């Protein structure tokens, strides 16, 4: 679906051409056209391909979706694919933003995502002196907007990790803890594969040889790269922490088991002693003088209780009970 | 076995020469010959070597099979070895496709695989304007077709992984789960070693210095590379997930054991208490007044049942039973 | 908050200009201005941006804080972000030092840290022959001071690790040990992410192509790099040791459990034997001659005690008790 | 010990000079001398050093043995050290082949190995058109022969791994399985350290700047490199599999333990119930009417057997027995 | 402490100047001075700094000690820091050797080490034709001597590892084994951090651009590098083996526990059966005909012993006892 289509000259909006009029503006050397689409249909994509002269393979990628994040040069046109992950019902849903950038046009197509990128255009139009830099700056603004969407996701996952860490050494939480750590690791993997390829691709947009479109905006693109590096570092830290936490969780399980075993052993010992005693006085020997004592029975109970009590306190002191 | 042998001029089929006539067409500068073979015999390979002037070492590789995927230059001829894994009876069987590409010929040999690559020729012939690019484009088409065969395999393995994950935290499934994870990891290793070397080799067919045959089709070969990178990333993600899943599975085993131990301890305690009580009233003291009570026996049973019942409920509440 | 602002000429202090006067000194080619701030406000940052003509993106980074350590060139100005971790109440708190360096000025902003960097200025003023090297030397002095703050932290963490290692194979400490190792690993991760990016960034300030500001102080910056490498190596060693220690701790838990199990088994066996014996003599057979012996009862007890005693000593010798 | 010494001209054997005559042939520009030795003594090495003018350090390496596989240039002479592992009595014994190659000579010294490399000379002499390429081709032939010896070793280890894998999930095999996996990993490490350094060294003998001796045989040496890469990949796959298999084996142990525990718990429960029942009827209450019944005893046994039987079947169904 | 100070001309000793005379010899272009010190004091270091014109930062490093192994260029002077680990009372103590090398001088300072490096000077003086190469050759001789001290250490640690491996699958050794493996890993880490940085630094002393002092001795320094690589490889192998061994040790613990559990279960079963039987005959039913049999009691004992014996043999056969 076409969201909007605007022509800019010297950083200022000059018209909102229809799709058919786009080529008129492309013919002029002093302005550029910025088209935004959402979940573009086959037909719409074909129109745009003709209008802007896009390369078959790039359009193919945009059509299929589910690309790795990447930046590819086709002649003097750039094709940028980015992931746009969202948190929907405790699941990460991964949308995409595909951007075609030429010297005097920029076409952005958002797919399977509820994230609104309209704010980017507003921000750009508020800063005409920057928008004057042309399509390269719009590319930066779009990338920056996408990358900015990653931060709250990372924060959310970090909070989840901290919440799990609070129960890491608590008893009885182990299965839930491990399941949560596993789920978190899966989500972080999704994010990692959104961030890392984009980071690597972005690193080629500043510094040494860069695509001509990005020459004027290198410092801005380096800033995007820097953000991605920061996110990537955080992700790596979390992955490492989760792996350690799973390892540690395993130990917690073992230690808990150890304590159960000790308790089991202690109670077994106490009852075994009681059973041995009552067994002794249950024997049928004819000459067992204590059996004839008037207070033999309560004495016997007292003996048993005392011995078991002593055992109980010894185990208690040893930390087994 | 020779499958077919066709000569093309300006992207259009001009003849189906016999093996002997191949050299006539090679002598012409304006056309190229595309030969497809399957499970080539020693004799057939020798004929082709003479016909196309192939290098000893490359032919040796094709003869032996079981090569690593690779792209090798021999003078102005390219030798490309690719793996073609298939899923046969829950096992991965790895066939091969070896391709020799010269300026005006292309020879593809498929071995130990039921996969049909005939569709590649059809697709190429339907797009003469691309086939016009020469043997380099046919190489791309073959590589693209082989790589496209990897996707359904990956999807299948991903589905299997998801199926295993559903039972990851279920009790009693551990051994089966771990055995499945182990088997899956083995299969993924096979795929990894089909994909990664090919990916690395393909990365040298576009960008900087490339073999002359690939100069016109760099953007297409980069697309193949991009597909391989995507597959490779998915494989790495799965490997990582499987390793974590095995780790997590170990924890599930331990946790399950913990619960068994707790249950064991609880029941042992309950019966130990009952045994101690009946032991007491089985003692032979002469003065045990409760033994003479008319309702002593049922009362004793009541006491035992009550105490055991109380224990039972305490254990129940504590989650041990 | 502005801490101080001094102008230097040939390595000697010539004035303490107010903020408004800074531009006068910047206009002179023979001197440079060194401004130090702490927790700068938005307004203060804006003033400084105007005064020194700093780049938007760099100022943005300084405003937001929480940057990765980095060194970025904006034209002929350098922006350096460093972490300044402190140990407050057994927690690592991470402050920051942001430095803007131009040909004839240096602006350092310390944020969220109680560490005092005043000593740097004193040290520099004591060595005018070095301060004469200009803003590049001040940058070195600041970096050196920040990096020097890492050493005591590392020492502290190493001491903690050694303290944990002493109890690594002790019984009953496992949960505490593992929790401490986990906490330590987390702290080391924080430090790692302060040190490694800075190390990588610093490696670009000497050797090949370096920013013009650093040309005269390359050997000094290499020294900073060398310190960072040393810290980084120590961190990596500690991380590796901690991972191994957690693994080893798990084994200690298992071994302890083994011993508990053995003890449990031994006592269970001893009492089972006693119980079997008393059970035998508790049977109601009419013809059990030993029951009628005058010393049957004490003999029976003797038998039981002897057998159990023998078992006890056997278990003792086997190391089970 | 000198094995043989032959002079070749245009790829054809022209003489078998004695050691003293070697220098005569070296003086001629149109031929080269190929000397093969086995377990060379100090004296023999010194003679050869003088004869061929070998570098002190290289001769030192050949004398000491136990070198890493490597390729080193000393002026226009190459020194190549290779490992030659053999399987002797289920142990890997690592012999060595050291080769000195100059423009017009090749000296190969085999040490501590029963592998016969005579076949190499025969093969070379059968292909004079290749042997004409000079000492570089002989180097290739020797390297190829050594590397070819690795394949059967790898196959053997792979078979061993497969044999172990068959028992991976079997109960009661764990200790043996793990010990075998450990032993296998050790052997693979030995092989890895024979293959990887040689692979890296070989990669510098073709492609970019190569030693002059190898210029004509680059495609052959790339083939050796390719073989080494294949072996290396297989080794890495096996290492990875073994690590996973050890991990999985640990789980098998735990799962087996789980089952033992369950069985223990089940039987304990059944007997505890029986013991409780017989204990009840062993109590000495005066009014226990069932004790007076004529068929009380068989009825009691029936009750006990029924209850225990029911328990037995429940445990059976639950998979605990 | 100054050990000795000698001036050499054309590889031959010409004088033993006092510290004050050193500058006289430095002024001559045809000779070089080699000074050896041990645990140099602040004052001695200052004297040497003046005498040879050493850089502040290098002298600072030598003064502080505890540097990473490294090679640093200060103008045309090289500063080399090496670790010199010793085995003292089963602990690794790490001394240092710092070397300053200029065109016509070499100053070596050994710290905190009992290792004697005098042999280096003797060896050099015995080979004047090599010593003629100048200070670069002395640097090589010193590095070679230091690196040669690593080999016996590595051998010692390898022997320790082999000793541990012998008990790896033995029962009851686990805790000691794991503690030893842990200790060994720690020692190997110390060695690793002595070897790896030195290896990396040495790799820059031959091949491409090298410091002028090393130009004539590149082949010798490559030999040092080769030794370091060999040591490094061995270290990596050992680290890998130790990690696997710890993993394997954990399994041994689990398997041992399994066996204890099985034995426990078996004995528990045997006694439970005995207890159940005696309990039966201890019941107070009036009509239990077997109780009245004359040989009822011995028969009962026989039955019990037979049943328990049968159980015992079944468990024995199953490997549980």
C-alpha cells in the first residue's frame, strides 16, 4: 500500500506527485522523491521497479521478504534490508523494512510490522538544512529510526534477565528459571541476527570507499553503526550471562538435590533407630527383665524418644535437617 | 551418463551436437556448449577431458567425488564442486554436482543424487537475454538451483527442532529428546559442511578480482552468496540452540530426579512412621495399658492413619508428593 | 558544572579565562585551552558546543551518556568516550569521561563518578616540556589517568577470585561459591566492556595513520594501549578461570552428594541388619530354643551389636562412613 | 641411512651418484639431484649440509625432530617439516618427514616411521613430463604422498567414532563410552596438530607471492592444500561431535540413574507397605478379632499380596519398574 | 646489580668498561657494548637511562616490572619484555627479562628470577662470526635462551597431565583429580600469557618491515618464533585436554554415584524381603500352622536365607552388587 510520495528540492517539500508523475521529478536534477509503502503488493512493486529502474534481484528480495539484514549496491542504487522486531504477546515478531536508495529517490517498504515510521519524515522535514543532503540523509534517518526501535526491546529483555537472576539461587524455581533462560536466549538470538548483519553492512557505509550516495552523511552513518555496536555488545553480554546462568542453574538443582538427600538420610536414620529399639523389645526371649518392670513401657518410650531427639539435634546442627 | 548437450548462440539454442561435434562448436567464438551428465563413468570423463581440455587435477576430483565444496581456477577454466544433500528415509544422503566452466562451454556432472537439475536449462532457455551472458550465467543458474535445494532441507530440520523443543521441559522424554537433538546436530553438521565452504568460495566470485567468466554475472553470484549466508546463519543459530537445548535437557533430567527423590523421601517417611508405631505396640512389655483397652486396636489404627495422613498432607503442600 | 578552564602557552599556564573569553584564546595560534567539567547540564553543553564548534552527534553522545568507550574523529576534532567504573557498596557503578580534543583545545566532561581527575592537570603542569606537546598530550594524560583507575579494580576482583578459590573444593560451600563466582563474572563483564572497546579504539591512535592531534604523542598512547592490553589479558584469564571454577564447583557438588549417598547407604545397611535380627527373634515359632536360654537376650544383643559393629568398621575402612 | 640418490635431467634419470659426486651434478644447470634418507645420523646430516649448503637452523630442526609441521624459506632453499602419524597397537605414533628443496636438489629425510615413501619416486619416474618441472614437482609428490597417508587414519577414527555412537544411548556402557571418546579426542588432537599447521604453511605455496621453486607447481600444491582442508574439516567435525557425545553421555548417565532411583523407590514402597501390614498384625492388642479367625492368616497374606500386587502394577504402568 | 659490561668489536671482546666509560665506546661506530644487570635498582636504572638515552616510558616499564611480554620500538631502540617462569615448590613464580637494544648497545635486566643467563654470553663469545652481526644477534641469543627455559616447564606440566589422566576413570579419585586439573589449568594459563604475547610480538621481527636492528638476524628470530609457536600449540592442546578431562571427570563422578545407588538399592531390597518375611511370622494370628512345626524356625530361616541368596545372585549377575 502506498503511504505517501513527496518530492523535495533543497530540503523542502515541493509536491506530492502521483505514482505516474514520479518520473517527471526524477528527470529534474535538483530534487529527489521519497516514496513510503507498506506491505507492497506484487503489482505495486512492479510499478515501482519500472518507475525507478530497480534491479531484478533486489526487487525479488523485497518481494520474498525474510532476508538477512544487508546493504547491497546495484550500480549506483543501494538496497538496504533491515529487520524490525516487535514484542507481541510475549513473542518476538520480526517485520522488515526494505529501502531502495538512488541519487534522487528513496523508496521505503515496511512489511509485517505495526511500527509506524511516519515520524521519520516529520523529523526530516523539520530540519531542511540536513534534508538538503539528499537521499543519503533520508537513508540515515530511516536506519536511525529502525535501530532506535531496538533499544526498548533490549531493555525489556535485560529486565527479564534481571528478574530471572533474582530467583537464580532460589530453591524450587529451577525448571521455570531454566525454561525462561532458554526462551530468553532464543529471543536474543533473533535480535542478534537482526543486529549483527546490519552492523557489518553499515560498517561499509563510512570510512574507506563508500557508495556515492553516502559520502555526505558518513558521520551520521557511523553514528548508526555505533548504536548497532552498542546493542550488539549488550546482546553478547546477555548471551554470555544466560549461558553462565543455565550452568549455574544446573548447580542449584544439584545442590537442592543434595539437601533433599541429606534430609532423607537424616529422617531415615532417626526412624531406623526407633524401629531397631521397638524391634528389640518386641523379641520373644523369655528372660528380658525390663519387660516385666512396671514402668518398663514408658521408660522404653522415653529411651527411644531421647535417642531419636539426640539424633535429631545432631542432624539439625550439622545442617542436614 | 550423458543427459544432454546443447550449443547456444546469443542465448538461443542452435543445435544438439553429439560428443564428437562439440569441438566444432568450441572452435566458433560466438557460441557456447552446455553439457549435462549424470554419474559419469571413467570413460565419459576422459572423453570430456579431451574434448574440453580440462586439467588433470580437476578431473581427478570429479572422478573421486567426495570433495569439499569449492571453486578452483585452472587457467581460464573454473572447477566448481557443490554438495547436493537429500533427505532419504530420515537420513541425509549427500550427492554432488561438479561443474567445469570455460569461456565457451559448461559441463555439469551430477553424482549420487536423485535431484533433477533439468529445470535449470528450461529456465535459462526461457530467458535468452540473460543466457546471452554466456557460460557465467549458466554457472549462476546451476549454483542458484543447487542452493535452492538447501532451503527445504533447512526448513525440515527447523521443524524437527521445534518439535523437539515442545517436549524439552516435559518429564520422561529426556533420553529420546537428547538422542533426537544429537541426531539433528549431526545432520546440521553435514549441511554446514556443504554450505560454509561453498559460501566462502562464492564470496570470491564477485567484488574484487573475479575470474573473467564471472565478470558479467557478479550481481547474480552475490545473490547466491547472500542465500548461502542466510542458510549459514540459520544453521549457526540452530547449532547454538541445539547445544543449549542439550544443556537444558540435562537440567530437566536432574530436576526430574530431584522430584523422584523427594517423593521417595516423603513416602519413606510416612511408612517409617507407621512402622515405628506398629513396632511400639508390638513390644512385649507386660504393662502396656492401651493394649488391654477394648477399642485399643481400632484406636491405634486411627492414630497411625491420622499421623500418616497429616504427614501426607504436609508433603503434598510442600510439593513433595 | 564547570570545574576549571585554563589557557596554556608553550606548556605554561597563562590565564584562567571565563567561558566567554575562551574564543579569544582559541583565535591565537600559539596556545591551547583546557576546560574540565563535571556532570554538565544541557545548557552548559550547548555553550561549549558553540564555543568550540563541536559536532552535533558527538555532543548528543555526551548528553545522553551510557556510550560504549570509543574514539571518533569529527573533522579535525576527536571525541573520546571512556568508562570510569567504581566500587560502591560491593556494586560496580560505571561513570563516564567524555573528552573533546581539537588542535588548540581540550574539553573533558566527567559524569556520574566520584573519581577526581584534578591530579591530571597538576601532573601536566609540573611537566611543561611535555605539556608543550599540546592538546594531544593532555588527551594522553587523561586516558592514562582513567586507565590507571582500572588497575585497583582488577586487583580487587582478583583478590575476590582467590578468596573464592580457597573454598572451591570445600564441602558445603558450593551454593555460596557458585553465587559468588556468578556475581564476579558479571562484574568482570562490566569491566571487559569498559576496557576492550577502549583498547581497540586506542590501537588506532598510534602506528599507521593517526589523527593529527596524536602524531606527537604516539609513543605515549601506545603505552596506554599497552596498559589496556594488560588489563584485558587479566580479565580474559579471570573469565576463563571463573568458567572453569563453576564447572569444577558442579563436580564438588556431585562428589559431596556421592559421599552423602554412601553414608546413607552404610547406615541404612547397618540398621537393616539389626532390624532383620530383632525381627527374627520376634517371630512366633514355638520351637525357638535360643528364646528360652537364660542369657539369650543379652547374647542376642551382643550378636546384633557385633554384626553391626563389624559392618561399621568395614564401611569406615572403605571410606563410606 | 641413505636410501638412494639419483640425478635427473629433463625428467629422466641419468645417474645414481655417490654422496661425493653430488656436487658435480649440482654444478650442472640442467639437472637436479634427489636424495632420500631414513633416520639420518648426525654425521650424515653434516655431510648433506656441506654438500647442499643447508642453513644451520634448518639442519638443527631436522636433527632434533619433533618440529611443528612447517614450510620455511632460507634464501632460495625451502625447508618443509611434515608429520607422518601411524597407528601402531591402538596408539598413534608420530613420525616425521623433513624435506630440503633447492633449485636443483631435493633431500628428504624420514624419521621414526615405518611408512615407505619409495612409491613416490617410482610414480615420478613414470611421469617424466611432470618430473621435468624439477624439484618443485618432487616436493609436491612427497607432500601429496604424506597427506595421502592421513586419509586412512581419518577413516579409521571415523569408524571408531561411529562404533561408539552406536552405544551412546545404551545403558551401562557409559564409563567405557566416555573413556573411548576421551581417547579418540586425544588421537584426533594429535592428527589436528599434524594437519592444521601444514595446511596453513601450504596455503603460502600457491596464489600470491610463492617461493620460486613452487612457481610451476602451484596448481598441484593447491591440490595438496585442498586435501589438507578436507581432512581438517573432517577433524573439526569429529571434535565437535565428540564434545557433544561426551555431553550427551553425561545425560545418559543421569537418565540411567533416574531409572535406578525410580525402581529403588518403587520396590521400597512395596516392601514398606508389606512391612506396615505385618507390623499391624504383629501388635499385641488383646482385642484384635481378625487374629482369631480360622482363615485370618491366609486372608492377611492375601490382603498383603493383593495390595503389593496392585502397587506393583501401578508402578509398572508408570514406567518405574 | 650490574653483572657485567663488555665491549665487542667485530664479534670479539675488546674491553670490560666501567659504567662511566660506556659512553666512550658508544661513540665509536665499529663496536657495541653489552651490559647485563640483575634486579636493577632505581638508581642503576637512571644511570643506564642517561648512559644509553633510553625512553622514559620503556624505563618506567622496566622499573615497575609485571609487564606483558612485548616488543616495542622507541625510535631506533627496541624494548623487549619477556617472562621467565620457574617452578618453585610446586608453584609457578614468574620472573622477567627486560632488554633494551640499540644499534651499538644491548642492556639486559633480569628480575625476580634465579635463572642464570650467563651461558648466553659464553655461547655468543664462542661464535664470533655470528656475534659480528651485532646487537641484533645478542637479542636473538637472549630470546632464544629465555624461550628454551619454557620447554622443560611444558614437559613437566605434560607429565603431570599424563599422571592425572591415568586416574581419570578410577573411582574415588575424582575430587583430587579435578582439583589437580584445576591447578594445572591455572599454571598453564600463566604460561600461556608468557608465551602468546611474546609469540605475537616476535612475529613482527622477521618477514615484512622489521626494526633495522633485526634485519640481519631475521632467520634466527623466525626460529625463536617457531619455538614459541610450538610451545603455544602444546599449551592449547593441553588446555583443551584439561577442559575435556574435567568434563569427563564429572561423568566419572556421576557413574560412581550410579553404582553406589544401585548397590544401595540391591541391599535395601534384600533386607526388605528378609524383614517382610520375619514380620509375617511375627504376626499374632492364632492359626498359623507353620509356627507349631518342630522345625518351623530353622525352615523359616532357610526360606529367608534362600530367597535373599537368590536375590543376591540376581543382583550380582546384573552388576548391581
